[in-house]
């Protein structure tokens, strides 16, 4: 991979992984994980993962600095390498957000409102489909809570400290905007798993991550089917870098 190719990919915001092109080092013991905020974690892991993707030819040319710019409070520590626990904590941060999102929605809208709304239930002419929409959204919420639980458990098993849920602000004000935003949230989650998985070292953790990844893709498709668009628009979905994911989800996290 030439430096030009890498620079082009950075410019285009594409992720790229060549396992021979970066070195891995889990030694980041000087980080004070107990006192680390969600934002610090996002910044540090994002920076570390971007640095890792530049290791090898590109890093030696100094390209790593490009990705470490706008990370706020996390940038000072961002030069550390990300461990599997860091990556899992990044995933857990997203799962906390998704679980909170659906819990908030389901507390706000009841079954009748969801299934009688043009934006959701009434999209399906078949009553069996229409009157399953509340249950489908409830199942998605249950999946997110199961993901939070599994990631928390795995991080504990690996000797890490699981990140806690934060406070969020979700930008929807109707069932119609909820469907659009849900489709977006799920697509971002799907692309985050695709972008992060190649950086995991532990094979069992890779398997677990992939089994969550395909479920997030189904969540994306479900909401896509409620919109005037295809539920599977691409032959190849994007794999977003941590930087890109942080840029999208950080505005939703309003406090630790
Ligand atoms: Fe999830
Ligand atoms: Fe999801």
C-alpha cells in the first residue's frame, strides 16, 4: 500500500485495514480507566484505532497525526494503542446509546400510537404486519439491552472496566422522524462494528462482534422497510472508522 493510496483513503473518509501494515500493543496500563469519561474513552479509542490503521508505512511518514486532530479532551491520551477492551467499550458506548434510545421512545409512544400511525404500522397493509410493529421495535430494544449486557460481561471477563450509560438527546419529535433517525442510528452502529472488528485480537471476541454486527444490519433493514427507500440499498456497506462514528454519535451524548 503506497502512501498516496492511504492519503487518498483518508481524504475520502474510507476505512482500510491491512493486518500486515500495523503493529499491535495492548500495553496502555497508564490510563486511569476508573476516572475516564465516555468522551475521553471515545477520543482515546478513536485516536488509537486511527493511529493503528496508519501504522507501518504511513505512520512512519507521520500520517497518523492527521487523524488525531478534533478529538477534544481525549486527544492527549489518544496516542495509546487500543486494546480489545477499549474496542469493546467503544461498542458498549454505542449499545448503551441504542438501548436508551428505544427505551425512551417506548416510554413516550404506546402500542396504539405506533401501530395506527402512517409512519409505522399503517405502512403495512396486512394487519398481521401492521400489528407487529410495536412488538418489532420492542424486540429491537431488547436486543440492544442484550448487547449492553453481553459487552459488559465480556469486558469484565477480560479484566476491563465497562463504560457506563450516559445521558442522551435524541433528535426526533414524531413517529416519522423516529423511523428516519432509527434507520440512521442502526446503519451507523452496523458500520461501526464493521470498522472495528478487524482490529480485535481475540478470536472469540471477533465472533461475538460479528454476531452482533449482523443483528444491527437487520435493525437497519427493518427501519429501511418503513421508509420510502430500499431496506438493503448497497451490495457493500461502509465500514466506518472510529473517528467517523464519534463525529456522528458524540452530539447525542449530552452528559456522562
Ligand atoms: Fe445493538
Ligand atoms: Fe441496533
